[in-house]
C-alpha cells in the first residue's frame, strides 16, 4: 500500500512540476505578441543584466523541459485511463480526447493562443492505438520519431546559421507598425483582445504537423519509460543515476552555449546553436529531472517534502493549467483586468509567475482537502465518463 501511495505521489508531483514550470516559459507569450515574446536582442526593454539573467535561467533550466515532461505524462495518462487495448478502453479514451479537443479549441481561440491541449488531443488519438505495445517498442518508435524531429530542427537551424540579412528601412518600419498594431489590439477592449488572440492562434495552426510529430514521440517515450518503472519510482538507483548523469551533461552543454551567447558577442549563430541543443536534448534533461524527483520521493528526509508539496498541484494539473491562462490574460489583456500588455520586463514577469506558483500550491492543497479532484477535472470526467462524485 505504501509503495502504491508513493507511486501516485510521484506521478502527481511530476505533473505539478510540469504545470508550474511551463508557466515561466509561457509568461512572455501572455504579455507580448508572438514575434516579440521570443525576442532577445530586440526585446522591448533592452538587454540589461536583470533582464538577461531571467531570460538565461528560463532558457537554460526551464524552456522545453517542462512541456516535454507534460507530454510524456500525458502519454502515461492514456494508459492509466484506458488500460490495455480493448473496445471499452478505446471508447473511453476517444471520448476523453474528443472533449480535450473541444477544450483545446476553446482555450486557444477564446483565451490564449499558446494552447497545447489541441496538440495533445490530436497526438493522443494516434498514440492511444500504441499504448499496449511493450516498453522497448514504445521507446524505439518514440526515439525514432524524436530523431526525425531533431533532424528537421537541425536542418532549420542550419539554414539560419548565418547572420540575418540587414533589414531595409521600409521593412523595419513595416515590422514595427505590425508589432504596434498587435499591442494596441491586445490593449483594446475585450472583443479586440479576443480577435487578435484568435488571429495569432490561427497563424500557429500550420505548425501543428511538426508539433504532432514532437508530441507523439514524447508520449511514446514517456509511456515506454513508465512501463520500465522510471515514472513509478520502481527503477533501480543505477538507472536513475544514469538518467541524471546523461541529462545533466546535456544541460551543461546547453548552458555552455547560452552563456557563450549571453556573455560573449551575442552572435545569432551561437544563439541558434544553443536553441538547437536545448530542443534536441530536452528529453534527456527531462528524464534527469524525473530521476531527481523519483529519488526525492524515495528519500526519508527533507527532499521527500518536495514531491509532497507538488503532488496536489499535479492532481489538479488541468485546472491549474487553464487557470494560469485566465489569470495571466486578466493581468495583461485589455478588457479583462489590469491591461498590462507589453508594459512589464522579464523580472516583473518572473515575480508574477512565482506569485502564481505560491497561490496554486496553496489553493490546490486547500481544495483537495475538501474535494476528490479539481473542478475542471471533474467537469472533464463527467463529460467522458458520466456522473462522478466530487466531494470527499
């Protein structure tokens, strides 16, 4: 019984870690248009030490790692919900994914353009058919698809390896006018901010095939590792040691490239190298984070408290993910609240993120002391499974 409890705490803790970590990466996307949210040298508030420090920490330790973790965990969740392949399990999973598709469309077009739920639902329909595969087959296919994605990423970065051609004055003016118009729309009334958000979501849809490839590979890797005991805390210490060592080496390589860019001449080819290493090695670093959390869950001292604190957040990951979008758009979008769009630098965004982390940790614990699941988890489960008790 104790071992089962630990395994549940570990999975929920990893979900909690994922949903909290994603917010720091997403924060600039809530506060700036897509073209500016990823900017470094063209960041509207410049490249001062505090600004660059927040950017560096986010890119090095957070970016890609936590969305990767969340994708792996979603692959696991399909097996936990649907079990081995069967007509009944397939029907349950298909209803679950269909409603997630609806949530994703509504979230992306009506709340925030950076939605991942649609991508998870689309990939989930395919990966669900492979959930009964043995672990090594899942890992083989997942790694193969990941290598294909990595090759496409490397090709794209190779095409960008040279210094970009200088813009003409008219091109620069046109881009500046486009950015100013987007900011004005996001600062407008509720309808204006919703329309520009929907437009940016629509512009991102052509990238879904690449995201599908990426997400499917990570779901398979996650489910394969789960079947080998990595995500349940049952793998050997040596296995976790190897995962941690390899992942930290990958993290060190990525950090070297980012620090070389930030502290050196800030040449774009160096940044492209850093971004390529970050993207390609993300699963390795993510599995190192999983290993560290598994060892913390198996410890008996202070470290065991970390997964215990994160577990309620992960048990309500769906609610917390969507509530992050509601909170952040209320802070930044016009017609919804404070209207601070494009007015805050990276350090201020990081402080807001930390405040939301604290609120969600406290609120998740309070809620689950009274109810059996999060409010949106309950709504989702009623939709695909039927009547479900909420109160404990």
